[in-house]
């Protein structure tokens, strides 16, 4: 069964803690993305990666970090430096870099800071 | 900076009413345009997309959208909505040569009354 999986579905964090959100895809897609969704603001890009061992900052990268050691995996770490981390986080992947390629989204992780 | 604007934050319709959701973007170059839908508790799914050619594109579930280049618009339409269309709808723009990142609008929540 092909697709994008994100875990956990819900995550609670105490202030000052780092947490890592998992994103795995078995679609053999080259590019992967992390977005943050807040009510009334749509989705905003945090980081993206077009190939293994390479990634670029998106529009709101401060307080986040990523790695891309394997093609199928793109974990996101929310650090204590992120001032307002409570949000819904969506991972996406895209088969190639052609402009006609579509992004597909995972089910998301809802992070709540207590 | 590039941006996408969706005109309506929340739309409430009765079943069988016609739907039009506005989307405008600010970018003078070549773009690819998308509408995504997020049903309650489900993944973000692609509804339809425009890359080139006929500016009137048809998507799933009877939705269509028209690209009007002169107006920088990509409005979503459906002649007769159903209760099952209740969801949040996002317009998105892909800017060429920026790693395939999508710029999303703020989203429009559609509630259809039975």
C-alpha cells in the first residue's frame, strides 16, 4: 500500500523540549516537504528537500531542523527555539522536479505544547 | 513576495446551491495552479490542477476551475453542492524554479446544510 505516513498523529510537548515528527514515504519520490497549518493562515512551508542529503529552508524555518539521510524519510525536529509550535504539521512528497508533478500529502501530526 | 489570496474565509450554502470560491495570486511569471480539499479528519487531497492549455479545468466530484491570466485568478466552481462537499478548500500556486514549493491561500471553509 503506497503512500505517506506521519507519526505520531497527536503529540504533546512541554515547553523547552525538542520533539521529532516522523515522515516516511514509499512512493519513491525525490522531493519532500514540511508545511505548518494554522487556522486562517493556510499552509506555510518550513523546509524542503529535493534530493538525499540536501535540503533548503522554506518561509518559516526558524526553530525547526530537518535531515534527509534516506530518500524515503524526512523527519522534522521542532526545537525549543520555536516560539509558537502548537500547530498541525503536514508532510508532502513529489515524484520529481518537473513542473507538472503533483505534491501528495500525509495525514498530518497535531502538535500541542502544554 | 508571491502570495495567494482566497476571498472567503467561511461559506455556508444549502444543498443544490451553486458554489464559486475565489482565488487570486500575485506573481507575474509562469505558474501552475491547484485546488486542494481537506475533508474533516482526512488527508489534504488534490481536487484539480492547471498547468497549461485549456484554462477551464475539470476535477473530481464535479468541480471545475477557470484560469484567467489577465486577472491572476483561478476560481473554483461547482453547479450544485452536496452535503458531502463540506470541507476546507485551499488554492495553491507553484512557482517555477523554486524547488516545487507551493504557496497556499488561507483556505475557505465550506459548510453545506442538508
